[in-house]
C-alpha cells in the first residue's frame, strides 16, 4: 500500500487529530499564545495612544518648525593676541532685542510651495502686560493672520467660548488668563508694551491644552501687534506645519542651510519629550520581543512533548509510506493552528482590555485619560508575527519527528 501521494488534507487531518487527542496540552498552548498576544497588543495600543495624545497636546499649541532671526553676537574689537601676549578673551553677551525677518513675504511665498509643508504663518511675538482693573499679568503678545495661524495650531478646535474673529482692536486670550483677570467674552482689557498701550475687546477664549500657555497667550491681528511692538511691516518668526511631524527635524536642517535664519524644529524645542518617546518605543519593542520569545518557547516545548508521546503513531505513519516531509508538515501545521487560534483570541482579549481601560479609567474631569484604539494594521501585524512565531516554534519538533526511525518508534 503506497501513501506517497498523500494530499495536504491528510496532513491537516493528522495534525488536528493530534491536537484533539492532547486537548489539555492544546488548550494550554492556545491560552498561552492568547495571553502573550493580548499583552503585546494591549501594551502596543496603550503606548501608541499615549504617544499620540502627548504629541497632539504638545504640537497642538506650537508649530512643527519655526524660523526666526539669528541671535545677535558680540565680536571682540581687538585683533587676536600675538603669541605670548595676554588679553581678555571673555565677552559679555548682548541683550537680545526684537528683530524682524528680512524679506519675510518672499520666504512665506517660497515655503508655501515647499514639498512636505502644509501650512505657513507669519507671526509677531513679544512680551507685554495685560491689565483689567487692579489685576495685572505678564503675557506673550502674538500677532497673527488668523486664517493662516488656525492651520498651524487648529485654533478653531480649541475655542471654548466666543467667536474665532480678529478685527482691529480685538483679542483672543487663554481661558486661564481670563479667569486671572476676571473677564469674559465682550469685556475689554488693556495690553501695554514698551511703546504703547491699547484697549482690546475679547472675542474668544481658547484652551491650548497647556496651562502655562493658557495663562499667558494674547492673540491679536498681525498689524495690531506690529504697531504695539513698534515693528511696522515686520514679523519676528514664521511658523510651519509639515505633513509628517517626524520629518520636521530633517526639513529644518535643510532650511537652515538654505536660508539666513535660525531654524528650529519641534524635536529640538522638545528634546526631553523626544527622548521619552524614543525610550517608550524601545521599551515596547523589548516587551514584544520577550513575550514573543516566551510564546515560541511555550509552543516548542509542548510540541516536543507531543512528539515523544506520539512516537508510536509517527512510526506507524512512516511505515505506511508517509514521507519525512509529510511528518514535518504535520507538526508545522500544529504550530500554525495553535498560533492562529491564539492570536485571534489574544487580539479579542486585547480589544476587551482596551474597552475596559477607556470605560473605567477616568481623569479628574470624568473623561478618559486619553484615547486608545487598536489600528487594524497593528492587529494584522501582530497576528502575522504570531503565525511566524508559531511556525518557527514547530520547526525543531517537526524535524525531530521526521528523523525518527519507523521500526524503533513502533517498538517504543
């Protein structure tokens, strides 16, 4: 009797029969794989959500790239000292004055056409004092073109009350600053700079997501800020928003070489945050690797035991004409089935954990701490890696089973 032409259906039948006969071991393997996949999926979604929330809060109130004038530097008046001559080499830094960008209109036009740049907004920024009655607060005065600035920080989404309108004599301020001054939409505040004071009517209150910014920000029309800071026709910086936030640093370095300005990306302005995000990513990768290693070892160890237990059956199959390759495929299919069932169950368990987190873990305002979701791409990637791990885990047991001597296996 020849079985050389066994179909793949036969191998599936044998693999499933072996799994059914060792139900307890099979269930343990599937549960172990599901637990590992659930941990990897949940932690990946949690870290991804945390990073996305952190970036949204950080970048939601600032530009991805900022162009500003070069800092003023003091150059020594004396020529370099001759050999053996002693001179004072220390120079005191000059106090930085408000400076404007040269030909900023041309730069805005060129940057707007730059590939990868989604929004450009000129700004005049300077220090000022906001006063209402006896209450006085130091503020950061920002003069902007509202339509362009809204594309940088999505100001419309941060509006708490009032309207997103800026006409001459109007201002939009942070919600915390409004509480400090005891004002609301429609009230007036006096904003003073070194050059002049102006009474401004509040048209809107915004929440930028950062309390310190909410306490200091005062947004006025671009021309109004130019007048108040005595910078007629000038701007102190140009803000950029890019399509890919992680390409901001590379683009900033390119612009720094091309333009005679100081260029700073959000990564440079938030170096500690970037380091923390990188550390989180590395930690997540290590956790994934360790858990997957445990999954591989768990499947491999149980399949090795299964090979020992099924020696007689393997010997009979070999004696009936099944090839070494077919025996190998039987155990590889077992590893694949266990990994497939475990990964699907694990992803479902992770979805339940994510739902529980967003339902029961609340902030002081009664809302979820941050949004967590499992992207389909991430779920498919984890399932694919788990299937690969299951196949790799079954390689060693499958080779051992295929190398058994049929006569000796039957006698055991």
